């Protein structure tokens, strides 16, 4: 049975880990968000989040976006390839409601699954 947790080992925590993803990533984007991915030495996918104050002024808006991205990752983690992912929020992301955000994230996860199969 698959465990649907979002434990500490599924997160990118250190700046070095983020920098590694930014070097030469696979990219999947919408006008409101980008998900970068990079090959990793771990056997599980990991997620890092960047939601800037520049795009969402209020903390509760930034927290809502991060909560939804973590939940989407948690539900899709067993389908995702073993890559390090970094979610980047862009302008206009605050205008999306929760359902639209989940749908956009699902499309981006599916795109990364296809990109990873193409890379192999």
C-alpha cells in the first residue's frame, strides 16, 4: 500500500539543493506558475517551494498556495519520477481558485512524467 505522507525526506530544505535544481532544469509552466525538475541521486521525488512576496503580498495567500502545492505533490508522489522539483509562483497566481490551481498542477505533474520518460 502506498503511503501518502509528506515527510521531511520529501522536501528540499537547503539552499544547495535548490541551486542544484536551478542549474539545468526540465521546465513545465503556465502563466501563473513554473515547476522545475532535475535528476537526483535519491530514489524518491522531492519538492521545494518558492512563493515570493512580490506576487502575493499577504502571508495567508502565500500559505494557501503552498498548502495546495504540497497536497497536490503528496497525492501524486507515487506517479512522479525520482526528480527534485521546485515550484515557482508567478504573478496572477493569487487569482486562481483552489480547484483551478489543482487542475493546473495536475497538468504540470503529468508533463513532468512525460518529460522524464522521454529523457530515459
